[in-house]
C-alpha cells in the first residue's frame, strides 16, 4: 500500500530507463575507484542526514517516554485509528519484523490494544487507548521545535520532501 502521488508516478519502463541513464552517467563521469569513494555516494548523505534529523527528536520525545519510531507510529494512529499492522508497515516503510515488537512494547505500556480482525483472523488491528490518544497533546509542539532546528529554508524543505517521497515511491 505505497502512497504515490500522480506527479510521482513513473511506469516500470521509465524507471528502468532512468536507472540505466544514472548508471551510464556514473560510469562516464568517474573510474571504478572514484565511484567507490564515500564523497560520490548519494546514499551516505541521505543516511547521515536521516540519523542527524532523527537524533534532533530525542530531547523532545525522551521526556514523554517514547522513541522516534513510536512517535511516527503514533502519528499514523492519530490519523487513522483501528488500522492493521500491515497498513502501519506500509505507511512507515517498515517491515513486519520491525513493527510487531514495537507494537508489543506500545501495548505493554498501555498506549494501544492489538486484536485479531473479525473479518480476517490473519490480520491484527491496532487501536489507540485513551493513554495513546493523550500522547498527542504531549508532543503537539514537537514539529514546530524540530522545524526551528533545521538549517534550510521552508521552500528547500518542501523540495527535499518531494524528492524523498519520489524516491520512496519508486
């Protein structure tokens, strides 16, 4: 259940062509040794930036006793309560093996309940408890605090988000 905006939809033939063009450009622009340098990797600054941004949340989330992954899980549930584990996984771009232990911990802390779907016993539905719903008020200022920590303009942030969503949806 990937979320894809119409502007970001690329058919599989276009994706294959884009990958081939990028691969060819890399081969033409540098030697194999150069291509293996960290400075030439797109993945590394994405990885390092993601780690840096996520670490910015810790001072705001630790006092209320939740992790960043719990925070984004709460965000999914505040948007749509009574949702399946599979749908949570899809929205967070995480696999079941990562999300299930997280949900078990959130259940043990009293934030959610897990129950089998009455229509399909294979599916597990997640519902917020009152304690889980009340967490929303405790973290309501976090997006504003994080926004003030980012050293980029609002327009650059919107552009970056659009590019990252396109990468996730590809």
